[in-house]
C-alpha cells in the first residue's frame, strides 16, 4: 500500500508524536504530514498512518494511539506512547533506511528502544516523573523538545503547526545522532576486539584511531588492560580505562608527578622525549609519536604496579 498521509493530532505537541514523525517522514518522504482531530482524518483508511490520535491501536489498520483504555503495554507491562508503537512496527525499516548493517539491526533496535524510546514512553504516560532526572530534569530530550512549542501568547491558526514543523528537524538530529552513535559503537567493538587479541597479555591496548572502547573491553573480560594508546590528527593519545560507564574512576591513573604538566616540564618529569601534555585529572596524556606514547604507557603501568 502506498502511504500518502501521515496523520497526528493538531494543537500543542509532545515528544512522542514529534519523534514518531521523525521515523515516518524518513520512511515515507512523499507522504503529506497532516495535524488534525477531524474525524475524517483520524479514521483509518487507505494510504494513511494515524498516530497519537484516534483512540485505537491496530497495526493492520495503521492506527497507533495509546490514550484509550485498555492502553497498549509492552511485554513487561510498561506503557507505550505513540513513539514506542511506531518504533515497534517501523523501527527495523528505519534502521535500514539509515544504512545500518543487517547484522546489527536487532541489537541497535533493542538498544535504542531501551535507552531512547522507553524513557519517552514512560514520561508521556506519567509512568516516570520528570524529577527522576534530578537537577537535569529540564534538560531531558522531551523537555527540550517541548520548549520549541509556541509561547502561550503566540497564537494563531498556524502557530502550533509552524512550531511543529520547525521542531521536526531538531528532533530528527537527535534521533539520527543516537542511531549513528550506536552503529559506530558496533563498528568500534569489532575493531577493539581485534586489538585486544593482538595485545595478548599486555596491559596496554593500541587502537588504530580514537573510538569507544570500554564496553568491548568489558565484553572481552580483558580485566588486565589498564591503558589505551591511539593516534590522533598529528600526535598520539594515552588514556585510562574507566571502571564503569557511570563513573569517572579509572582502573589506573596516570602518574601523579605528571599531572598538569606540558612540553619540557612533562618531558623532565617522565623522562620521555616527545611527551606533550598530561591532564590535571590524570586520565589522558598526549605525546608527539607512537613510541613516546607507548613509553609513557609503560611507565604508567610501572607506576601503578
């Protein structure tokens, strides 16, 4: 069936139908986006996908609302918003449209659903309080997207529609960045895994470029690794490995004597020609060459022995 219209409700908007529109307009770029509550538009029919309006969820009829009772729930009992429903049915096709490799589709679909879609679903349904984000509650993606709505005294027949149209590319940028980041992480994991095999028992991991590495190290069970070196544009970086994704604590820090030093002072402190910089927090250092970075890494290993 050819999709000619994407239909959601008129008036003020929320993150769920805005993000749903990101998915659907990518898949059906020639379809017309209609924002309406008129019965003629929000009743299922040929060529239409209806979402966040219509008080029905019927994938075959291509209507995806969640405001009715009983409301659609995930297998674990958590509620869907229209975004979750659209992602469930169209997410794999969307990932293909972004050229995600077929081998990675299921993992990225699952990861994006859990880390991006589900929080939107829960907030939209009142199943998660905005205060759960603490002092950052006003900086969550749903909160930020809603700041793009027109102000209370900016009214007019087209004010909401114009704001929705302006917000759509903003929302698209966040969705595509999140997907591209996950796809890049999958590519990085393959490269890091290969580098771990090459490193063997060494506590120093050499990578061909800067890339996410911690999750691949954890998956490989490479607990012996302490430091990572890799080339940058014109120099080499030496970095620590964080113990977890929600902590800045490293498995091992760079030597305290290097903290905050640059150039000649750092060369004198570590005895390595080409040492250029060490951060005060001792999680990253920079050297002019691979040999210098590797020598600094070896000294850092000795320092924490």
